[in-house]
C-alpha cells in the first residue's frame, strides 16, 4: 500500500523538484529529516503537495481538526495560541504533527508572516511514512513532546507561580517535572470534578474559572485561579471530604495519583506546603 501511495507521482517533474529542494535546502533544517537517506527523501517527495500562500494567510487554526503536517520550504510563519504569539518558524520549520500523532484538534494558529511555500503531507501518507520509517516517527513524537513541555512550562510560569502560594519560589527542576506530568482539562459549568465520599484519583490546580465546594447540599467555599483541590484524599488515602463542581467553565491542570506521589516524593517542600493547606481545611 505504501508503494502505491507514491508510485503515481514519484516520477513527475514536480516531485523531482520537491526532492531536489528537500536535499539541497531542507535536509539539515527539518528536525525529523536528520540523516535521512535517499529512499526516505524520495518517498517523502512523492507524497508532498506544494502550496504557495501570501503573507497574512492563516495556514491552520487553533481548535480545528487537523489532517496534514506542514514543512516551511520558503518564507516564515507566526505561531499563536489563545491570541498570544508563542513562536516564529522559518525555513525547515514544521508543524501539525500533534494533530496527526494524537488525533487531536489543532493546538495553535499558524499564520504566514511573509509569502510562504509549504510542503504538505496529508494524513494517509503521513501514517504510511511513519510506519515505514520508525526513526521519523520517533523524532516527530520527540519534537511534539518537547513542544508540549515547553508550552506547559510557559503556562505554569504565567498562570500558576503568581496565583498558587504553594508554588512560590519553585525552582526550574520542579517546574520542568510538573510540565512533563501535568494534563489540562476544561470542565463545563456544573460538571463535577470530585464526589464527596469517593476515593480521590486526581489533584487539580485551577488555571482559570471557579470551583464550588460542597459538603452535602451546603456550599462551604469557592475557589479561583491558583487554588488546588484533591490533595487531601491523595495524601491521606481516605475518601474525599467534599464535592467539587465547576461554577463556570473552568480550566484545570491535573496530576493523577502516581504523578502526584512522584512530585511530592521528589520535592518535599512542595509536599509540606500541600499538607499545610490540607490541614488548614
């Protein structure tokens, strides 16, 4: 099947042109093409669709489904997330791998900052290519993982360090480990995060929004950005003492039980601060 995908275009003049551009301009610049051999370059060139866009064109939009990986062959592009510019990509920059590797929606918007020529690899040949060339798959996963960690580190520094007292003075090692382990999730208004009497499974840190805390039918507290919940059951291994419900659409960082245990074991100051918060409650 892999050969069939590429054989129909493998000898075309356009494919030869793409292959030459990959070899002369991009080989040392595209992260997943380091040490690529002739066969890989040939297969990739046979699958690529070339697109030219003018400055200001939106290439991919945050939140949209993704079905292509892009390589910037000429020009440059800006990357924005939630309206904030987070990166600039030049020749050899690639993007879109996350939506294909994890079948997620686009995590950022990419806009041409000057006229660009793009090499586009659609989902089906992307899958075939990464199955045939495991090194390419590994490097793309590594690239995407590093981008996720860098994005999470930035988010922690901007959204948590000032708002979460127990993270005051957190060093780079703790921030990096949190970035590697934290997940994020957005809860709809009225959605329950923790049920009173249940065994706790996660530790939550509020990025933005509001959490209402109940014992029985009585609301006893309301928590906002920087607050944490769920530490009590994980620390004591006892059932949760309260129900936690999103008071509005609320974004949270999350640590599962295993990841939470790892963090408090490796960072005792963090553990002591969380225990102090739990005892005050």
